[in-house]
């Protein structure tokens, strides 16, 4: 089974790219006064929207969680892979502050977004923490 992000992430990433292109147009053709922080604010907005667009587009095309019989393989946005065997999972927790699922395996944490919450169905319920059990109910 292959879990991947939805199209909404791609659309929002492309929308942020379009906003960053609009900000470049403003920077070069519309902005006349560079004083009073105008240049800095437009430049910072461009960097912000471009970064968000780049991250979300890379997330859509590269991020995958591949569920197999013996393990799950998580590929991040940069293409690095982490394989977590089902037998090596010590605990599955939920962090309310960051709204993330945490898989503890071999004393290492792997943070997973709750939009990929289907992975919890493949893990033994005995390994769920109290926070995760409350979330599932």
C-alpha cells in the first residue's frame, strides 16, 4: 500500500508559487519607493511564499509512506528513506502541541502527519499510547 499526499497540497503549493511570481512583478515593476520598509516586506513575503510553494510541491511529488508486510518505508521530500520494521516499533504516541503522530522505533522518533493516520491501522494496538487512544475514540 502506498500512502501519498492529496492533490490539495499540490494546488496550494502551486498557488503559493503564483503569489511569489506576483510579488516578483510587484518588486520590479510596481514598487517605486524602496524606503519605509517596502522593499524588505515584499522581499520577505516573496521568500515566504516561494519557500512554502517549494516545500508543498516537493512534498506532493516526493513524500511517500510505503506499507509492506514486514515494514513501512517513509521517503521524505529530499528523497531519503527510513525503514521501520513492525516488530521494532516500541510505542506510537500523539503530540497534541504539534498535532503529529510519533512512532518510536529503536529509541528513535519518527514524526508523521495525522493526514497519514492510516498507518495506525497497521500497528499493533497494544503499542498505542494513552494520547493516541483518546484521539482514535
